[in-house]
């Protein structure tokens, strides 16, 4: 990447290895900027420091950071590896060093976009490394609620980001199918008083069981338990029977699990999500005794009021004890997650395990991760909890146990319905002008689309709107659910980006070019004699940052960084599109170099948007 070449040159000129190269928010300050001079100057202020003795720069020469910056720039201008890609280097403010790329470098990157096409932005930095992402992780016996959406969507985007960077990625759906919560369902079913269930015919066999009734049981149990906490004793008793292999409990558990997994798969199909593995907590049933033994051998556990706990000392002092076994001898969520780590390390040897799970589990994962370190299991494997915030309705948090959940399928169907209205009201099957919202609503009923095409586009736009609205937010933030923001046609939304891709397709299609084919004619890139306008330069300067954004989004576990980039790129293209004519003729042989160059810009924009949206798990319809 161009950024790497500049970094190498700055390291050589300054003698520093820890260098930050930022992308200025204001493009007037260049394509890249570094504060290395100010960082060096601050180190010079430490008397007799190791840095002073070893630095190739001499402190006696400099009175301000700007003096250091000027010296570094002089050195940089002699570095042959960047003189061809940097047109200008300047010192700004108290000592910032700003880099302005040459048109030649921008042109080479444009050619790279077109040559690499759907692989542009990918890398091999992860070659030979395994990364496991745990995401989605719904609980059985409950509908897939909107509260599960964040883990599913963010987790899939992280999985895709790392895969695009060359890592071998493993997705694991850690399904909640074990524990006291399921004991509550067993207690409800065994009471045989729950309305709507037919009489059992044989141990554990239930007629007329469905997801509706299972969720009602879950809600009813929690409501009753608020007034009668002793009900939890019954739930714990049934879970113990399940762990001990009680035939009746096992048969009911199998029926509920199968019913739930079928429902989950149906929702994943609507979302366009496919996760490599689905290991429920029950999968680790025969692996927990090994973990308990490991903890005891290390002397990490002790008895406390009948339970077995693990306490944490330095450097994790302050963490409350974690419960390894309950007073009745049953395992806990903590025990099962330790067994999960041990299995994953042996099965896949990952360098990184990412847990995309809600922020309410932060303490739990601190305890689990610290225990894995204490046990000496990790050997360089990094454990990360990407703690997402909540999706909230305007009136507050959603909670299944209180009967206030919003089923995800209802939201998805509504999104597709709303997208369908936009398609129906579009003026023609060609892309409508985004600068004229009234044309979107001209009422001519999507003339030219078949019913099947409209349904397919509506699904892509509707599901895309839901996904993007989630991903555009920082994972750690809470989200207030908002239909209007999801479908805004002139702002930061999936429909806006999808329309922009369709617009680029429309332009290239008019001259017989498609998204996967571009004639690599040198005349399309002979721009030395062209006077590039501000809009063309803005697009080309954006292209170079796409690979960097991919890496930054993965490194920071933040798909929203990619969303920010894609939105800014789409804005720049639509500004370019609205100000300048692209096609001068429908016959390619008669096109001027200006037209060919602008077509190349159009194609490259569409390709980058498509690559980015694909990483986010969002479809890009060819036409809209």
C-alpha cells in the first residue's frame, strides 16, 4: 500500500519506528499526515534519556517541533521510493508533516482497482493464521428476536473482514441450549398444566409443541418467578436431571432443540447468513469434567458456601469470584465457556478468538479470559470480547423474559415491505437521480421490472437497510431503532449506497461494459494532458484509502469505519456525477480520453462500493 511506502520513508528519515500516519479529515491538509516531529520533540524533553543518546536527530539543533519536521522533510525529499508517489510534502501548524500524492500514484491505484476488481482491498496479512469468531448465539426455546441481530450482523462482518485479509476464519454459533434457563422450560412442560399442549404419550413426548408455546412458557415462568422465587428451585432440579441424563428430560430437550434450530436456520436464510459451526453449550457436556480437573490441579478453586469458586488475585485483583460449580454440583455458564476455549484451542489453534456478545456479559468474559491465562492455556492466543450495545425501541430496552421482545422476522418483513414501496414508486427501472427525491415517488410503479425482479430487489434493499443501520454505529453504542434513518435515500443508508452502485452499473452498461469486465485500454488512463477537476481528484484520492480502511476496521473490530468510508465515497461520486458529463457517445471507439477516464472512475467507484458492501453482508442489485 502507498501508506506503507510513506511510513517506511518516514521511519528512515526520522529514526523512529512508532509512527502514526493519519488520513486528514480536511483534504486541504493532504492525503496523509504525521505528528512524528511533535512526538520526537516531547521525547527530547526527557533529560539524559535513552532516546536522546540513540536518536539520529540531535537535540541541540531544535527549538520547536516544527524545526524537527523541517529537517525530516528535507530527508524525505531525497528518498527515491516516495518521490514518485508524493507530489508535495509540507510542514503545517506546530509541526505536522502533510503528504500530497502525485497524479501518477493516483492513476496507478485506479488501474489497480480495475485490474483486481472484486479482490481490490484484500490482502495476505493473515496467511497461515486462524481466527475464530463467535457470533449470533441465540438461546433455544425462544424466537429469534431483534436483540440477537447485533451479534449476528456485526459478527458476520468481522468474519468477512478477516477473511478478506487472508486469515483462515472460523465462525462458531455458540447456541444457548443448556443451563437453568432450560430447566425452567422443562419445569413448565412437566407441570402438564400449560394451555395448548396435548397430553404426553410416553416419556418426554409432547404433541402440538411449537415456538409460540415455548416462548410463552419462558415468559410465563419469569412472571410467576417474580412473585414466587422458589420456582427457580424447581428449574434447577430439572436442569440437574438433564445433566445427569434423565431420559424424560433428555427427550424433551432434544425435541425443543430441534424445533429451535429449524427456526434459527430459517431466519439465517432470510438474513443471508451462514455460520460455519453451531456448537451448543450442550456440546461441551462431556468436556467440562476435564476443565474442572485442570482448575483443581492448578489449585485455583475452593469451596464457598457449598459451591466451588475461582478467586482472582493480581493482576486481576478486583474481579469478583466466578462460580465453577453450583451447590447442587451442576455446571455454570462460566464452566461451559472455559470448556469452549479449551476445545477451540485444540481444534483450530487460533491466534485470535473474537466473542461478539452483548456488553452485559463484559464481567463474565473478563473472568473467563483471566482464568484461561491462569491455567496457562493460551500460548499467544488473544481473546477479545467485542461488547455490543443494545438495540432499543423508543420506549426502552427489549426483554423476552418480560414478554416485550420484538421478533426479528417481523422487522425483516416490514423492511422488505417498505423497500418494495420504494421500488414500486420508482420512476423507471433505470436508476433514478438521487438529487431528485420527487422522481423516486413519481408513481409510475417501477415500469419494466417483473414481479420476481421487484421482490428480489425489495429483499436486497430491505435486509440491507436493516444490516447497514446496525453496522454504521460503533459496536459499543446503543441503537435507537429508527425506520426513517434506515431508508433515507439521500443520506447514510444502505439504499443510498445500493442506488449509487446501481447508478455506476447503469452508466457502464450503456457502453456495453459490465461490473466484471473492463477493457484495459491505455488510452483510458492517459491523463497527463488532462486538467483533472476537483471532483475527479476527490474520487481518486478516496480510492487509495479503501485497503487501509479494511485493515483498520478489522484491527479495531469496528465495521462502522468501513460504513463511514463507503458513505463518503458514494457522496463524492454522486457529486461528480451531478456536475460532469461522463458519456459523450454510445460507441466506445468514438469516445474521447476524457470520457474513457470518467468511465474508469465510474467503474472503480462501483467496484469498491460493491466490495465494501459485500464484506458487510449487503447485496448490491444490478438495477434499482
